[in-house]
C-alpha cells in the first residue's frame, strides 16, 4: 500500500527479485588456436567471412582443420598446433557446441598454380596441405561453340570437375562450388585455360608461430558468439592473459551480455611451474585444482569469477 511521506508524494515498496547475471552454459565453448588448414585469421589480412566455425563434433573439427601434429616434431618449430588438440579436450569434457577460430602468422602462405593468363587456382586456406591439390586441364571434345575447357581438381579422395569457358567462369564456379579451392582472375581472364597435365599446387606454407596479435584478432571474432567458456590452449604469456581478460570483461558488459569464463592452457612442460605458482597464489588450496589442463578444468571452475580463472 502506498505510504504518504509528503503532501502529494507517495512511496510504494514492492518486492523484486535480485538482479542476477546470465547463466553460463558449459557446453558452449569458444576456442582460438592454430591448425593445419581451415579459414584463418592472419594479422595482415581481412578475416574470412567463415572464420568462426560452429562445430558439433570432434570428427567435424578434424574434417575442417585436419589432424594435429606431434609435440616433439611440430610443423612449425617450437609451436605445436593447438586448435584441434583443444577441440579434442573440449569434446572429451562434454562440450556440445564449439565456436572455433584458427589463427596464423603473416608468413602463412596459400598453395597456388597459374593456369596461363586466364586464372590462378589456390587452396582455400593457407598451409602445406594445399600442396597436395592437383589441377588438370583438358579441351572438351568434340569442341563446342564457343570452345570450353574441362578443369579437374583432385585432393586426396576428393575430385571436382568444372566445364568453363574462360578464367572468369572458373573463378565464379570455384567460389560457388569448391570445397577446397578458389581462384582469382589472371591477366587475361576472358581467355580459356589451356590444356595441361595434372600439376600440383605449390608454395603452401604453415608460416611462423602465431603471436598475440593474431590471437587477439581471433578473440574479437568470438565477442558476439553465444559462447560462455573461452579457451586459448597453449597460450600463457602475460600479454595473452591480459587480452583474454579484456575480452571476457568486454563480452560481459550490459551491451553484449555474454557472461564468460576465460581459460588459458599452459604449453607442454610448464605444469610444474604453474602448480608452484598456483600454490603461492592460493595457499591452503590444492594447486592442481587451478592448473589442470583445459578439458579437466571446465567443470571445476564454472562458478568462479573471470579474474580467478586466468
């Protein structure tokens, strides 16, 4: 009932529920890491439109990003691939939906092949995997009017065949239909690709170790995604921790309203130092509770503040 406190002024006290933060779903995870193939954030290039991949299983993750390399013999010296390893850990720990972002250094290169002056064919993501793609061009017989070329692309067990009238036609068809290749116009894109034997693309390179700049770009792409746990496996530098903290805080604002937990995964060989550091920070608590590998860590910290997790 309203209470009169001044002439013409009433106050009515109503019971209201407390304002609580949004719930955190441990099954929705965002992961930023390095991989052998797949769309990638590269520091000096615009991010591809499909750079954030929504993945429903570990098998799907391997189809997109390839298998991870060996810790003792990585593709890039001193930098084992982390994305697919992190995805494996996530699905082993009960993840249901993962938003994955591959990052790579500016030195990463796409495998390519010039088809004369009509067009240049390339793998659709950087890395040495593209060097395994072959292209074969044949004249279509009997020759139609106007004449056309049959372009066959092979990658492993996958084969794609295109009938094209010129370089522009090939560029358009690969953009719309190819699962592993793309093309750009040559200096004379209205000319027809000339016949050639099956030839490998070349020049694909995994580049150097991805740095903080690339990982920061990958985190930015996850800001609007419905992920509540964000993992950067194998990245434990002070700069990376600071960037992850800033990302978590930005995503948790009233504007974006994605409550988040950030997890940094320590590289191999650092567990001893991390546990000693954890013991100093959290005296009286079990150190390994704070420094488990990400797959074991997801369920033990769902109710802790972001600052306590990184």
